[in-house]
DNA sequence: AGCAACCGTGTTTTT
DNA sequence: CACGGTTGCT
């Protein structure tokens, strides 16, 4: 580790380096950078130079004489962490600060102390896929839930862990005993496998910090200054970790933006940022409101829209930029035409000199990426998919990785069960269950059962033979564990004869799988080069903890396609925000409560504020899914954007005759840049979204818009029967509060709720 | 034990 | 539509 240089005194007053660190910062930014001791909350609006403030602040702290290893900076993605490290280094101060995500930080805080939570240092981290397998096994062993409840069970238990609620506590709270039982069984199974899931990483660290004074002391001695980015998206466990690390010295700096809170669905608690001043008394609060990213128009459009959120502190971003190019709205026949429009626009912009990597396409759900892939491929436009089915989640990759995991952690039952018969070697499901039962009965691991297969009653001779061969295969591979990871990966692929299996199948998709395995070898080689010290365990850890954005190479000459969630923290010269349709954004599953709608609105806000120069908003009149075609109206958020910031797209949009009613001007039915009527055209009445075909096509719905009265009994497709408590709003905005017979009150948009009188 | 054909079920968002 | 899981046949 490099030693920190003592403070430079060559110049009087502020040193040369210090001047450089404060160079080009506005007064609020300087305030944030130079406030080193004591709690600090930086409310940093979109594009206000937050990353810059954080990196300068770290550099400034080091320059002030704080040892880098006493600094902990927690970011949202590893990529952000890497960039931050690099930028601090560029500022010319010694590096060595811990810059990490919550999850990888927790791994490092747990490996050396794994015994404190009853595990060994070689523990495996289970991803969603592994978790699911474990849960499935457990669900099979009881009668209260069947596999259809899997996702419910998973989310309830995950939520409990994020709230630091143990099984016993959950029980005390009177939760359904079946949940408690599954929660206990699941934790026991993880423990047996010497494994943790993502939630455990946070849970264990939080618990240890709370309950083990030596542990807390060890880490608070180390981390004397704590910075947390994206604080609005921390959950309770993460909040406790930060609080426990920082409460003694109070040297905590949180940065975030309540308007960009988009993870409440996975337990993030917006109160963490709202209550900061209460949690850390005497906190200094700095607001960054000067936006350096977007044009005036984009900024105004996004700001006006987000103002519709009621649960919000009023704030105003401003910019000195003068460009006023309007936002373009593209109305398209369907999702395919939408992709065609965007592709055409991409090509046009490329001709104008905009690099592909400076544009981005955003959408609400991963499923929407399909059309773009198809259309972009058709036009030979290079693109990169961020997220979706991640490379490391592919079957063939997971299979090979499962071998590696078993070598590191011989208790990893989930991984072992996965590969016992992959490639097929005559060990069928019956034999595997027999082994599992035996392991269960003898209180030992699945691998031990495999080793003892000879003595297990009823094990077919053929299976026994195969298991012997399997064990010797593992032994062969074990000789590679101290060698470079790339060598081990290569040996695994070779010795398992995995490629031979794929070649033999003759299926075209299996050829792609072979490519993927080569890709895996390359990834391992890159890892080896970058991390000569960290070894196999580090490789496996990175793979499970790397986020999708981490894997995105912004230097590639390709248009990135990503969900709005992935877009957070990024910026592009040109942004295409697609699928602006009610039901997609806001999403069907997130429009029942006001809080849900507001989170969707924040998501839209995040998307819009990524754009530096040009913003395109697009919506299809129809979308095909599950084979059928469906109509939906434009997103309600469109009507919240000031009309004078929007102009119809200049591309000619051909509208099918059936959609002719969209052509308000009516004089040229094939020219939809006229039908690209935008929300504001209705003037002050624009609070109501543009007339949608939803009304025209489904008159049954429009009849329901009014016609309910309090006290009336109604039925809802999902929630069943209930009684109307209160009505509010009218027309498109009409809502009803209904007390359902399950005891819960829900606020429903009548337009979508499909309530029927009973 | 392994393979093929069929069925049914599902789309938020992710560390 | 597209995938994964189950069934039933060999």
C-alpha cells in the first residue's frame, strides 16, 4: 500500500493539490467535499455532479491526512466502485480506500469470521437460481404451500431477512407458521451447504455488528470514515450496517436523491434518507441542484413530471445550458414499428456523427428487448444487451461453474446435485434422490453420500460405477485448483467432455453454448491477469456478485439496450425511452397504490434524466404479447410533461387504417407525424391523458369509470369481493378505496381495476 | 434410465 | 410465443 503524503505546504493557504481538488466545483460541491468530520447528507439531484463530489471528497480526505485504509465508500455497482477508485487515483493522491458494493463488502467482512455465523470461510454465495432450487426441495417436504407459492414464499422470507427479522421473531409476530417453518428449513439447508444467499450477506454482517462487540470494534477501528452512495435505495439491513459502523465517530456521508428511489420493491426504505438528520444528529445537509448533464428542455420536462409525486420534498434543479431542442415523441403502430423508428433514428444520428455508444435504448421490462434485438440485427446495428439473461446464468456456464464450486466447497449440495449427471453419465433422478435421502438421514453432505455410494442399499451397479468415475473426475480437477483459474476452467470443460455432449446433440443452439464456454475461458483468463492473488474463490465470488451493469463495456461500439433500473447512474447523449404505455410504464403490477405509481414515475424520471442532449419518447399503439395483440393508451406520465417541451417525431409514421382515429388532423391518414399528437395539445385540460383507444375499444371500461358509490359491494379479479369505502377523482383519474374481505384496503384506479358490482 | 412429445404457465424491476 | 417441467413410452 502506498503511503499518504503529508499535507503540502509549498503554497500558502490552500496547497496546490488542494486547489486542484476544489477546481471547477460550485459552492455547494465545495461545501460537500470539504466537510470531512461529522455526518453529512448530500441530496444530489440527477446530473448534479455527485460522483465528482464523492471522488473529490475521498481525495480531499486523504490529502487532509486521513489514511486511505480508514475510508470506506459503498457504491451501488462494482462498476461505479471501479470508476471511483480510478478517478481518485487520477487526482494524484494515494489510493487504498475500500470502495465496494454492500454485497462484496459483506463477503469480505464475513470470510474471516465465517465461524461466528456457523459457516466455514469457503462458503458459497447462492444466486437466485440456486435459491430457487433449495426452496423447491423444501416446499416438496411440506403440505401448506405448493410450488406455485414459490415466489411468494421467497419474497416474504427475503423481506424478513432485509428487515433483520429472524425465524423466531417472525413467529412472535404471528406470521403464518408455515412461512416460519420454511424459513427455518431454508436457513438450515443453506447452513448444511455452507452457503449464503444475497440477503444473508447483509443479514449476518448487520447482526454481528449489532450483537458482537469485538466484531464491531474490529471494523469500526478500520473504517473511520464511511461514505454511502444511492442512500435512497438502501434497505433496513444496509441502514443498520452503516449506522453501526458510523455511530461512534459520526463520520458518515450519505449521498442520494429521493426522486430516484426505485428499489422499494426489494425492501429499500426511503425513510433511511428522509430520517438521516434524525439518525445522525447535527448532520450537515448539502443540496446539489445545479445540473450539468441535460439541456434545459429535458430538465424542465423531467422536473415537471416528477412534481406530480405527492410524497416529495419540493426541489428545483437548474442548468445554465442553453440548448433547447425539444423532446421528440414518436407514436408508432406497434412495438415492432417502434423499434424500427428507433433503429432508423439511430442510423440517422450515427451519420450525423453520434457514436453508437453515446445512445441508449431504455425499457421497463426485459421482455421488451426482444423486438429491439430483432430489428437492430436486421439493420446490422451493433447493440449490447445489458442484463436480461445474464451470461453467468446460462445453463452451460452454470454447469461448469458448479464443478468449480464443488471443488471449493464440498458441502455445496445444490451445485453437486446439478452436475452429478451432467453430462449424462447414467445417474438418474432416482439415484440422486436416493443419495440425497441418505445424506439427510446421516446428517452429512451429498458429496459424502456419493463417496459412500457403495454401501447404500438399492443403488444400481451402473450408478455406482458412474459415481466412482465422477469422484475420480473431481480428483483430477482438484489438482488444478491452485493453478490459474483459466486452466481449471479449460480442464473442467475438457475432462467432463461437455463440448462433446453439445456437439453430439446437433441442435443449433448448442453451438452457441460452445461459444459461451469459450467466452467463459476468456473471462477466466482476464480474471487471472487482473487478480493474480485472489484465486478460484475470488473468481466465483465476482461472478455471483457482479451486477449486469458491471459487465457493460462503455467503449464498445454498440448501442446499449437496458431496463430503466439498469440505467440508473448512467448518462448518454441520446436516450430513447420506449414503451411509454399505461400498463408498461407504469406497469400493470405496480399501479394499484399511489406509492406504486409514484415509484413508477420516479423510474420514468430516472430514464429521462439520463439524457444529455436528445431525448426520444416512444409509444406503440398496440403491443403483441403471448401471440395476441393488445391495445393500450399512452402512459399517463406523458400527459404530465409540459406540451411545449415536446414535438412529434419528424419521421413519417405510417399508421394502419384501423388506427386511423389517431389521426386527429384527419387530412392525411398515412402521415402520423401529424397523428403524433402529443399530450399538451389539449391545453389546460391536459391533466387528462390524451384520448386513448382504450376508451374507444373497450367501452365496457369507460362505463365503469363512474357509477360506483360508497358502501357498494364490488368484486375484483385479484382481490375478490369487497366494499367501496370512498371515491375520488373523476374521468380517467377516478379512483376508489375498497375494503376487501381479506381485511386490506386498497386504492384502485377504476380505469384499470375492472371492478364489477355484486 | 433416457428421450420425446406435450402441456401449461408466465412478464416487472435485481444485488 | 417460448420456455420449462411433467408425462409416458422405449
